[in-house]
C-alpha cells in the first residue's frame, strides 16, 4: 500500500488543566495525551500525520477535533462515542516537579477495540507510534495497540514505541509484561531513563540500551531529560548533549522529542541527526506551559541548532 502518511499515532487525547502557580488553584486549559502531543509535534515539524482514537460526543471532544484540524492532523481514524466521555487530566507543580492526576476512567478512548481499529490508516503510514499509556488505559485498548503494531509490521510500517510508564494506571508487573512485549515488536524504542530504571532494574544508560536491544528493539533513543539523549542503532551509539534553558514546565517534553524525531526519520534523516533535532525541539518546548502550546516550529529548532 502506498505510504501517503508519515506518522500515525494511536492512544488517548485529553483536555489538560495545568497549574500555573504552585499551591494556588489557577489552571491554564490546554490539551494533552502523550501520543496526541507527539503527532502534533510531528505535524508542526512538517510531517503528514493522522491520529487514531475515540472521543466523547461532548464539547471537549469537539475542541480536540478542532485542535487536530488546525494542526493539520488527519482525523478520519477518530470515532465519537455518545455513551462515554473525553478524558481530563490536571498537572500540578511542586518541589518534586510536575504531577499528573487523571479523570479518565471509562473514557471513550478506553473503550477502543481491535474491531474498531482503522487498519487502512496504519497501513498507509510510514511510522506508527504508540506508548505505554496506549497499553495501560484498558485491556481492550492494549489489545487494540498490539493489533495496530501487528498490522504495521505486516504492511512494512515502522513501529515506534515510547515506554511512558504511568503506575497510576496499572501495576508494575502488568506494565513490565506488556511493555517488554511491545519493545520486541518495535523498530524504534524511545524510553525515558526514569521509566526504564524501574522496568529493567538498570541505572547505567549503557546497560539500559543493551537491555532494550536484547528484547528486540532495533533502534533505541534513551531520553535523559535535561542531560540530552543517547541514540543507538545496534552498532553505533551517540550521546547528544542537553541544551541549557530556563525550564518552565516539562509536561509533554518527551512527547515533543518523539514527534520531532519521527518526523525527521520519515523525511529521511538518520537516527542520529533526527535525535539531535528532537533534542533541540524538546529544549524549546519546556520553556512554556502545557503539552501542546509550546511545541516548536522548524525555524525555532533550526535557530537553536
């Protein structure tokens, strides 16, 4: 099948309320959901994109549909549900950084099933992106994500997987079992160091990358937060230094990294060039509030590089 899309992502998008003053009940309304953030980041980087999810037949769902349409993300793979709501989450900020609290139980996205999956969108994409949250929101969503990954592999679509471990959503044992299975099905594994410390028991970045390859991941980019990233294609490894910036809010920074990396790979960049670009994009994103609003445009990234 002709690859008419660069990046398709599957998961749950939500309305975001982000605390702007620690300790005070002031929240900035935005949008979030890890794979939605990533696909918008990819679209802003110039990729042809699509999102696969289910939304409530409510105002919040309307706002998300309008967001994707503004951002140039194709919405043919989105279904509306009159019986289930669109999810919401809150971000608070304190001494330990940012913390998430969710109102997503029983959401429309959590009711996705393999029978619903828009297979044609998966098969028409160069890259499919899913995450640990895509797997965690419900058993049926997990089955749907694995079916999407299987369809991608059958169609010659690369599979990208971000660990995004959220232990508020499931147990560590369940997470480890599902995430290691997903890693084995991935062409690109894009974990954060904190996630994989917990999942693998390793703290050394080199050991984490070895562990990831041993599970079947062909290419790995380990996100190190402010310290940058390490990219590995199984033969070569490169450490990419972080950019020193004034951080305002790290919400969605890893998603920004993933989306920009995938956009550049779809355009033909090497893993290492794409990772350098994504690292700069994420450094820009942390300088504003929210997961979506600060996602950069190419001219901003090139200026920093």
